[in-house]
């Protein structure tokens, strides 16, 4: 059976898809590369049978189609990882914050950063998209979200650290989702072969000194699927509904475990 697999091009996901092209060639699958949003849309429109999507992308499609999560690999963040940052205007840090911006406002990690910040600090934020560096955007906005970490900024919060601190659990940012009746039984083995074997499945991230301070915190970036991942995803589905990103709570259904719905 020839299948179509969609993967996002952002470098954040590279450890999960390093060998995607060669593996797809060997199994006769077609590989699509696109944005996070395109991968979701391809899966939703049945252009792709399998896709690496954000938890929000999974929820949005799963509420309309019968999907399964393939429990072979994932991407989760725990505590301080420097994957994404929340920058505050230094003269607004202790004042009312309202204007929030990101160069990639539609990306899942930015959405979750904005949501947990608003929830934790009880503020209402407008959220817009505009290109520019953190320094440039902070001249016009109160809060800026972006990937990475700009240590030249004086007031910075780490998105995954804020998430772990507030919710006490990991933040899943990517999962493999499939249309269960369209994929071969060897799918899990093929997706596992996509991974970069030179990158450890769990990477500890040590806190860097910032403006002369270092609390010596340790964060974790993981590509392993386990029970904790599924539990965090289930809670995340509830949060996505609570924050009105989805009209209802999407169920977490696992490939080769949960029964396929018959139409």
C-alpha cells in the first residue's frame, strides 16, 4: 500500500524526521514537507495518510475524522529548554500588559506560550503576527514570543518552563497521527526509522547564566513516547477546549490499541 506522509520543515522537529526521505523511498511512500499548518491541513483533507502534527493540529482533525496517534516517537518539553521564549518590555514588566506579538503567532508553541502566560499572570492579551526581532518588536509591543532565546533581553521567560511550573507536567509539541484504515501494520517501524539515531532520545538542558544569574535548573527535551506523554496529551486536549481553541475535547486514540470506527 502506497501512503503519503507529511512532515513539518521547522528545525525543531528535525530529530524526528532526519531519515524521512530515505525511509519513504525504501518503503514506496510519498513524502510531503510543509509548515505545521500545512501538515495539519493535508491530514485533514486526506491528502496525507500520516502526519507529524501539533497536539492542536491532531485535535482539530480528530474532531472531524477518525485518527490515531502512533505511539512511536513524539516531541515533549519539560521545564527550561530554551525552545521558545516570552520577552517582556522592561518598562512594562510590572505594569498592565495587553499587546502581544510573535513572528510565528499561528505556531502551536507560540499559542501555548501566550495561553499559559495569560492564565498564570491573569492578563488579557491581544495576539498578532508581525515580523521582526525581539528587540525591534518590543519597541511597539508589551510581550513578544518567538523560538529560541535572546540573552540580550533583560526580561525573559521560557515557554516550557512556565508551562511546567504552572501545570506541573510536560508540554507535548508534536505527535504522529494517522488515518488507521489507510496505513500498513509496519507503520510504527517506518516512523521509528525516521529518527536521528545520533541524537539521544532524552536531552538534558542546563540553565545558562543570564545577566549574571544562574539558578542551575535543568530542563529536558524528549522524543520518547511513554505513559506520561499520553497523560499530558489528554490534559492538553482539555486545555485546548477550555481556551476555546477547539469546540470540544478531542479523545486520545492510540493506533493498534483503540478500535477503529466503522462508517
